[in-house]
């Protein structure tokens, strides 16, 4: 460490400089968040030390009582947050406080909306809570020493938030970290005793370590309960305390929608406190992002993201599990092999699904939850066969029953409106709601008053493949070739085919390279034609998604269904010119493909064909003059 004897000046990375500028000049709507974030960081440092001390008890030998101390100096205008936790080395300080590697700054900045209040709410969620100190301070000093390191390996970090920081080696007797904020002149309220005590009561009372306040000549005093909230009886914890603990746990500013606090006794003993958030985390769709519950064993912190306790599709759930049975030296690898884990995961999953069932009955809250997390729950229908029926009751869809695109109809709602004797649940998969609602495939069903679910999420093709039935009713794709059209009348399809076999034969001849066959439709009312997939063919949406991933797919051609009662089909039937008939037949197919949201293989050829058909009558009129 000799080369670090003198202060070394280093620039912040570009993204950190942007973040500091934002903190200093923009985020004033929730200034007091800095204290919550810094106390939370201190608590995490204490948790990490206690965990490391399980295998290295000497780390605690010189100072076994863990805690956090807030020191206020109104005259100097400073506030210090000190902990005797794990601490940082010289390299740790540079990595954690000066670069983007550990801060999540780039992702934070990409989510900025320009709304200072909303942007402030993202601070802790992205792991950039330390920098919130610059909202109220014009200079920040951090002194630290890693637990187990000698006193001469202490380190001091300083910055005014102006693009660079200094770092130097110092001698520090105490392990842990002290963060000192030199408050801006108009922010000195945060060095006042009553103001800070009030903030600790609001934001950090649940911290499981004692928080001691030192101010002027007053006696140092504890300003929090210092009892792990989940170890207390439910009747002793207020709703406000539950909400603030959630915010500490998740770094979310919004209140949770629902929580469940339970103690299990018997063969397995553990306590769980689970939360359903109101808004999705920024990395919800990154299935490899850290996730899971905070794990304690006999009230000793073990790990932050214990993903083994809940399935992947419940990755948005926040909470704590405190086990009395797991060994204190448990690791992620040992968790995978633990015989009790599977039973705990099953029980905790059911607990969350019970919470979701309860929430689904709240007409005010559940629509907002579904909008944020509905597509993730659909993953569960696909991946969790054991809980598929429970999850199916939580699903919400848009349908032909409701005018808007909101996904607000349950499968039970659908069955409650179905005609007596209807054994099918009809659905249609489309690129978007407008395309689905205008689809030719569902014209006869809509005309007959038969409801159709309109599925527009990218995951829906896999959803319906996994959920083949519900309450004994079969899910049927309304675009499939084998759909029995409701209300088609008494005339059989074979009779229609025989009556128009000449037209069908002629269309098949001209479209033989593009379609599997051409048939008379009983599903169409207003449209001249539609294309359908065979029973074993991939839907157009699924085919497009698989092709986008570069997968080679077996070649397949659609079936073209025509509406023989439509004027355009009648016009086609009356066309005697073979070349013009071919053009009209191809246009009929192209329009059917466009109506279902498919891309044409050769748009230029389609446009040329349309232009030719439009201009031909004009050319004929000119030649007659």
C-alpha cells in the first residue's frame, strides 16, 4: 500500500458523473431518502460481517457488539453514519464508490423520465443509494477498514461530487465504515436532533441492529427498536411498520400491495414475511438477474438472493425467510441438496398463490397488479404443472365481451357468460388488440354471440399450449382449420363445396404454390377470405417468433377459406380472363394474410399486382374512345 500513502485523485466514470449531476441539481422531492439509504447500507455491512464471522469468529473478537451510530454536529453542519461491519479495502472503495461496475448507474440513467419525484424513487432500487448523499451534502467523506485487516490498511475517500474523487491510505483503529456528510447551508436541518430522530423512526425503526444517536452534549441513546421485525408477533407490528420494512428490503418507494407474515412450527420451523409489490422492478424480464428472498438462519443473515425458495415466475416477490433448521454454514450449493428445501418451496409458493388469490378479489388493486406482472404469471402456467389450476384462476384476458383492450376478463367470467352446452373456450392469438378484434376468423362467432378471448402477449402461444382445458372446457383456437363455426346454418360444408367446386378448383390451380388448399368458409360474415393453419401447423405468431430466433422451421402453407357470399368472391367467380383471375385470386390471398397480421413474402409483387388491377379499367376506357 506504499504507493497510496498520498491522496490519489481519480475521475468518476462518465455515467457516475451524470448521476451525481442529477443528484445535486434535480432530485429534491424526497431529500430525506439519503438517510434511509445510508443506514440501510450500514445494516447490510453488519449483516455481511456477521455471516463471515460464522467461519472466521476472530473478525468479531475486538468489537463483538454490532451497531450503527449517527453523530450530529449542528455547529459544523455535519452528519456521520458509522457502522462496525464488514468495511472496505482500498480497492473496494475504488470499485464500489467510483465506478459503474457495482452501482447499476447506467441502467438507472436509462430509466430517467424527467420527473424528479418518480426518478428519486429509483435510487435505492438500482443500488445507487450511496450517491443520494450528494442531494444534501456538498462534500462527502468515507473512512473504512476491512474486517480482519490491520489498522494501517484503512482508507479515506472524499468527493465534492464534481467529477472526481480522492482516495488515500490512512490508519484506522476501528473496522467498518464511517460516512460523513458536510451538509449544504440550506440542508442543515439534517444535523438537528429532532429531525434525524424523526426520520429514523419513520424509515429505519425496523433495522435489526441498534441505531445510536449522538448529538452535542446529550447522552448517546438508541433511537430504534433493534428487533428483527419478522420475529415479532403479527399483532405487535403495525401496517406502517410492515410497509417501511418492505421499503428497506426492496428499496422501493411505493407501498406493497399485500403481505403475509407467518410462522411455521412442527417438523420444520421457519418464519416467512412475503410481499407483493405494486410496481415491477427494472430487471423483471431478465430471468438471470439476482432474485429471491433474504435468508436468515436463527436470525443470522446468510444471503440476499436465495432463489431456491420460490419458482422463477414468482421472482417479483420480496421478503424474508428465517429458518430454525438449516445449518448456519449453508451455501447455495447446500441449499440445492437440502431435503427440507423442496417442502419449504412448495409451502411458500402456495402461500404466495393464496396472497394472489386474495388480491384477485380486489377490483381496485388487481388490474394494476396484472398490468405489471400478468405476463410473468403466465410463465407459471407453462412451468408449474402442480399449480396450473391455481394460476389459471388468476389469469386475465381481453375479449370480445369488453370494448377496450384491458385484460380484465377471467376464465370464470368467460364460462359464466357461455351458452348452455358450450364445451369450448374460444381464443384468438394476434399481434395486437385491434388486429384481433377485426380478425375475419371470429366473425361468425361474434355474429352468433360467442365470446372469444383475444390474446396478444408474446408468451400466449406457449400459454395455450400448456393450458389445454379449464374446468373441463377445451381451449380452442378460433383461427384453426377444424373450428366448428357456431351459427353456420343448416347447409353442410360439403354442400357448399359441391356447389362451388368449379371456383375452388380454379383458385387452387392459380394458388397451388402458395396454399395447401382452398375451401368454402363457414366462419366468415363480412370478409371475403381468411387463411387458417392446419391442426398440426404452427400459428403465424409462433412461427414469426421462432424465425426471429434463427430457428429453421418445416415448410408449411396455409389453407385459404373463401366467403362465397361476398361480392369480391362473386366478382372473382365472374372473371373470364385467366390472367386477371390469377391476379384477383392472389390479391384475395394477400389481403387474407395481411388481415391476420402476417408479412407478405413479396410486398413489391403485391403492389405491382394492385396497381395493374387499378389501372386496367382506365386503360380499357381510354382504348374505347
